[in-house]
C-alpha cells in the first residue's frame, strides 16, 4: 500500500490540461483562463474627480478665495477648456479633470452665488482626484490563477475583454458497477440497493469545474464491464465506483487494456483505490462503499481535476482544530474521520462523529469536515490539536 501523498504523486502525470474554448465573459464564472490576459486600456484613462465639487488650481485653494465658475464637467462629458488662475469648473464624480486643474474642492467646502464660489476654511489635505492609471495601465496582467471570481470577471471586463479563453470543462465518465445496484426511482429487488455514489461524485465534479457523464450501471461480468469502459473512452477521465476490492466479483482491475499506476492505499476509508489509464484515458477506481467513494472524491478526484485546468494537483488544504472529545489510538492507515467543525480560526473545535462505518451516508451528510488521524497516531485527549479538511 502507498500513502495518500504518494497516490497523488502517481496521479499527476496521468492528467493533462484540456484544450481552449472561447466563452462570453458573462458565462465564465468559475472557469479557468487558458492563457494570460492583459489590459487593453488604462483605467481610469484620465485623471478623474473622486467627488462632486469644483475643479481648480491648487494655488487658488485657500480660505476666502473667490473663483469664477467657467463651465461644467460630468462623467462622460468633460470640459473642453482650460482652468486658469481665479477660475474653476463645476465637476461631478467620475468626470475628467480639466486641463490646468489639479485639485477638486468638494461642494460642501464652498459657498456658491451665481457664477462665483467662495472657498471655506478647511478643505482637507487630499486633492480628491484619481490619477490616470490608478487601477491599472494598458498591458497589466490579471494577476489571478484559478477559477474566475465575480471580482476577477469585473476586472477583466474593465480591461476590455468581452470574451475569454478558458480551459474546456473536462468530461468525467462515471461507471457505477455491481449487480446489486439500481438507479434511483427504478424498481428494486429484495437483494438490491439504490446506486447513490454516482450522484454524489457528479456533484463534486460539477463543484470542481468538471462535466460529469453518468454511464449505465455495469454488471459484475468482465465482458459488459469492458464494453462500458469502451463507452467512456472519449472522456477526459474515467471514474469507476465499486469493483475495486479483491473479491471474486471485483473485476475492474481485470479489464483488458487497463494499465494501473497504483492499487491500494494506506487510507481509511478508501483502501482499494486504484488509478491508471484505459487505452490512454486517465482512470481512477473508487471503492464501492458510498462514504469511501465520497471521501476519496474529496481527497483525490477534486485535486486531480485541477490538473485539467493546468493548476497544481496537490493535497487538500489542512487546518488545525481542537478536539471536542478524546479519541482512541489509530491503526496502520491514515484515517479520515467524518466530523462536525464548530467555530473558526483559533477557536475552531471539531467533534468526531461516533459512527465511522463507510456505508453510512446519513453520517457523512451531517459532516462538514474530515479529521485526519496519521498512521499509528496515539490516544488523543479532548483539547488536543488535530488536522482537519473542510468539506
């Protein structure tokens, strides 16, 4: 058996970035750029007023000064003339500062009578002007890696980009396996259960930016299982659910043309995990127990999908939390225990749920974190610090 970290190392060379597609910027939330984009313009393109007030020369800004108002500047409608000594221009937020002016006195700091204004006593220290290029200048990069956020999209729009080159969403084929499985809502026999893993994994894949494709349930016979694999050959990633252990009906590892990079990891739940290639297509084989599949989805599938976007494939971020209750010693596999995290930061406290059976989806649905127990970890007391991963 290999460690979780070693398994991720084996996954990295299996994954390659997807091709580029062009999407409208309003459809790009959560997508990942496939190339660097730079500003096509400067923002603001001119020195602009940050306040409503009067644009004037700094030398005229003194208590009691009387200035003649010679015009007006509004956003989108600048003043074409020059501001000379003793004159000023009525200006509004966002308007270009006229030539000759280098100070905006806010309207609350002047008294206006007709076409004249009188500067009051205290006008503050700032000029109330946003200089040209204060936000960015032509040629500046986005400075952003990863899924595009609303703020990143707003910045790209301001930089002049209406369409964006992004990595195509990877198509992930999900192959549930097992004679005991039936789809949700279908008639079910006395010895059967509902196939649930596919739908949980599909949700994880969507959240990570992928496009899941759930294939028909493959029976526990090698020929139809191989035929189902062939249906997934054009996907970017194949994920099997079940059939990964060592029983007589666990046949995934025996599929022809399947070249495994590793099989079995020192992890609980999730020991029978495998990965490799099927006819050149990356493949990850997950355990059949629902919680095992979902936990392995968080620990392996979500990080692996980052590689399709040319992002690093790395372990999930770990944080520290305080144990709410004592734990017995851990065994020979790293244990990812379903837990409830209370609070945040230094005050975060984690409650390990009492039932850790890998078939209990009801327990997983309550959990918002995984508490990680290292191999051979000793007895832990309430108040001890442990590592957790948020779900």
